């Protein structure tokens, strides 16, 4: 069975500081990994996804994530955050054997001026 | 394109009342999903559909029913609402199965309060 763990429920950070949101997964087969973002009072939208190939994936709004198979991680990073990045971020996993996407519990990123 | 839309945006129900949430997508997607979002629990799949006329159970299906009579619409029904069903409900759609690398597109959500 697959599962996703987001280690931090909340991450406070000052504007223009770097940020890393952590995500670990467990799966017995090859996985596809996703990061979705949910801005206040909105639905989720895709930030980036890892399917295969290069382990460094670049997404929208300057975010990137690195797939690390040995550590079963897919951490999300941004070198300099803006106030507008304040949102909840969800890591998710799927594989070829499933017709479902498994979401983590989310990390709330709060950017302060 | 409107993408994925949900009706209504907000609703307050009394215990035992029934209601139907409507999801519509204009992207000609085969797959549609209903999730509920609760604090500290992320998104949990209620039911999903792999095509017109088909439905399947997700992680938390009890107390809900669904129908997919038209490809573009996916209805979620609560026959007898309970306070435990207070939540934010999201509909999503995708061209292919999640396992086939497909991105899911989400609606704006329906906030439901059951008193």
C-alpha cells in the first residue's frame, strides 16, 4: 500500500527567505509524485509532478522539487518566497497499479512580511 | 473554459436532511472524483468515476451516493446528513487515471455544515 507523510503541518517563514516543505512516501513499486497548492478559499492546482527522468523537477511560481529514491522523499523548495505563496501545499503519490491519488495531510506555508 | 465548477458553494443542513452536490467539467475528461477535506486529514477520496455511467467507491464512501449520468456531470448525494459530514467537498476531473500520470483539475469546493 502507498502512503504519504508530510512532516510539517505548518511552516512559518519571512518573505524572501528560502523554504523547504518535506514529503516522504512509501510504496513497493515505482511511483509518480505530485505537489498541489491550495490558495485560501480555492481548489487545488498542480504545482509540479515527477513521472520519470531527471530527479529535479521545476514547477510554477519558482518552485522545484527533488525526487530522492533512496530516501523515498520528494521535498519542495523555493529559494525566495513571496507573501503570495501563503497557501496549503499537498504532496501526493500514485503508481501504475492504482487508479487513485493518495494525498498527504498538507503543510500550511505562512509567509510573513 | 470554465474548467471544473461546483454547485452550491455553501450549504447548511440539519441532521437527517438530504442534498445533492453538483460537479460539472467542460474539458471532456473521462475521470471524475469526489473528495472531502478535513483539518489535519488532507483530502480523502469518497467516490470516483472512470466514465459515463460508472462509479466506484473510494476511501470513505459510507453515507454518500454518486451518479454519472452524463460525461460532464458527477453528482454527490447525502441521503441523511450527519454532523460528521461537515466538511469541504472538492470535485476533480482528469483525462486519464491518476496512475497514468494524469493531472487532476479541481473545482473551488463546497462548504457544508451539518447541524
